[in-house]
């Protein structure tokens, strides 16, 4: 690459955008040149496919931000930093979640006090190529490892590229927190208070909820009486749910929509088994089923939690066992937007039937969900970017 080409790359990557959407060009010594119009901004979202929650958040952000002037690229960060072993890493994660939750929770708690980003010098070259290839003006992280490495990269390069982190659960593990994150977008006031206790400055924390697809925020559907949606996340059915389904199906007034995602075995097991059950495989229209339901029985993942909130569908949670899901379940209880069953000896079927009959309680839960929605800040990374009038020189 010629000296002029090197200079052009440096100018481009170290330029900034002001609140009018113009690019501030800078020469190496920091002297600012006249601003020039910029036809397009480039946003890079870094994520990981641990389950599907982080990736789903990224897709929702892309949908929210992208337009004719804004290009958004989503990258699985593990394909960049661990390309040869990423499949092994993901398979191990799925195994731990599915079969060895105690070990998973141990590692989750261990990561609370471990903010290391190993192999930083090796990763620096890979991140250099990633940013240059995508002409990134802004980086968004939806996974803590991404935040760690980009924070370390910013320190090593002494660069001002903006890093915004979206935390995808209500409870905050310290591994999300890095010195070079410019702002955090969090789920709730409870999340913000926890971060304040960790020493994060107030002006760096924005309570926006967890991003969901725009379809969840649009048209309101009428609730169908005694309609239940059951979904177990990307890895399959909720544990020990088979008996409850069998008992609920004995009540002809109940209709269940079972969303099996990519779990083909689960789909085949229940498809056409009950006349009052609809079995749906992988779909991009979860919002249609959730908005019509009076109740959703699900694992308390952060994304599903806020999809339910925007759909105003009370949440019923059975035996949460992963650390972050326990935090989300406590949020459901404390805000009275659903019910959590902690004791496996409880008569779940009868409890669900009684809740469906208690329209007063369901209405209260929906009102509480509306209250949560109403208190969220209407703010995006672009609003933050404009507000700070960034000059990346």
C-alpha cells in the first residue's frame, strides 16, 4: 500500500461525524480539515451465537438503525478471533446449558471477576482488518467478550472509535463492564442501579429495554381467551414440561401454540398429537402468536422477556436454573408481570388454569408491562453519537 493509501485509510478511520451527519476529516497531527458531506454511515454490530438471544438482539438493532444512509453489518465475533475453534466453543456451550447447568453457572460466576481479554496483540491485527474492511464509524457490542476485546483494542491503538454495549439481561455480570465503553444501553432501572453500584457513571447508562423486532412494537392484537404460547428458546423445550402439556390438553377450553424453533424432534413429537394444539416450527412471526396469547410459558431469557412486555403477554416461568435467567425471573416477580414457579413440587397445571381464570390478575400484569414500556428512554446509539458531537481525531 502506498503512503497516500495509508494516509487515506488513517484519515477515513480517524474521522468523526458531527450532529449534522458530516464527516470531520483529520490529518495525522490532529489538525482538523474542513468538514465534508458523508453519504453513508457504517455501523458494525459484534455478537456471538451463544443461544440465539445475543444474535436476535443484533438483528433487532439492525432493523431499528438501518436506512438508506446507514449501513449496518452484523459479525459473529468468534468467527474473527477464534475462527478454527468457534464451532467447538459453541457446541461446548450448548452442552453445558443443556446437560451441565451447574458447571455453566460456575463459569458464569467466575467470569464476574474476570475481565481479561487474552491474546490481545494477536487479536489487534484481526480487529484492525475487521474495522478497516467494514469502514466502521461506530461499534455496537451485544456480547461481553466483544466489549472486552474492543475496549482492549481502543487502549492499545489510542483510538476514539465509539463503542456502545447493549446488555441483554436484566441482571448485570461484571464481565460486561469495560473501561473503554462509551455508553451502556440496559434493560431496566434495576439494571442501571446495579451498574451504578459497580461504579459506572450515571451518564453512561441509558435505560432503553432490550431491543426487539419492530413488529412487537406495532399493531396491538386482541387477546384470544385461554390461548397459551409455549416456547423454550433456541435449545428446545422447557425442562419437565411434557407432563404439564399432557394435563393441560385434557381441558378442551385451552388452546396451546407450541413454538419449537429449530428443534425438529420436538416438532415431530407434538405435531398433530392434540386437536387443541398448534405446533409451529422455526418462524419469523413469533410476534403474531405472542400478541394473541393470554399467557406465555417460557424460559426467562432477556429477549423473550421484552418481547412479552411489548406484546403485553404475562409470563409464566418454570424452574429457572441458569444464573442470568434467575435474575430475569426475579425481575418478573418484582414487577408483577407474570409468575415464577421455583418449587418443582407445585401443581403447575392447576396454577396455570387458575391464573387464566383470574382476569383481574392478568389485567394487572398487562398494566405493569405497559408501565415498564412507558418508562423506557427513546434513545439509540445514533442519538448518543450526535449528542456528543463526536470528533474522532
